C-alpha cells in the first residue's frame, strides 16, 4: 500500500532513522508512543518469594464497598467476621451511619479480586444491601469564607461604623 515505512506496523526501519529523504517527521506524540512501545519490550517483573531488603508493589488493588440496611445493634467487627466466614478478608472497616439513623451502614475495604464475590446476593443476609462505595462530595464553603482578607477590608471600609450611625440619631 502507499504508507510510509514509519507508519507500517511491521516496519524494519529503526525509530530514529534518517533514511527517509523527503524530510517527513512524525508528530511528537506519535514518536513518544513508538518510543514507549519499543522500551516496554525489555521489562522483567520479579517473582522471588524469599526475604529481601525491599518488596514490590502487589497487583492486588483495594476497593471499598458500602454495606447498608444493617441492624442497628450490629458492630463493624461482626460484619468483617461474616465476610471472613465466607472467604473474603476485610482490609479495613468504618461505620458511616449517623447515630440517629434507623439502620447502620459501613464502608469496608476489600481486595479488588473479591469484589464479584461480595456483590453476589447470596453473600449477604436477607435485607442487607451492598454496592460500590462512592466517597462523599466535598461540602462547599460559606460565601463569607471564600472572601479574601483584602475583600473583607474593602467591605469594612465601605460599611458605616457603629459610632457614625449612633451620632446620626443624636
């Protein structure tokens, strides 16, 4: 076909080749992509399990689930014990419900590989709900808090003082 050697997938031309005589240069983002692909070929990931002075980052990522509609008398350790009994290790747990609510709710950290097991309806007792945990939105500051000190000084200069108001009525 009519493609240039640098655009073909199976190109035998090196990445930084000066062999093209027409002066065409690939865009920088394409050159970066080719450079990264070329350098990924020579990656090795360790598998040694013996004791070492340092350890690598595990592939197991953590995710949080939100467990809700739990009886008010239930504690977080009871929920984590239930999960352990069903083969899921809870990494951390936190009660998220307010003290005045009718039910309790919990944020529980688990390994991402256990997410499908936790999301099955047969995993939880009847009436208990579970979903992915979405962190709460940040609360907006009051409009007064968003003023800078120079803006507050300017407002104070414009507004009349209490003594000037009192003298106007005397």
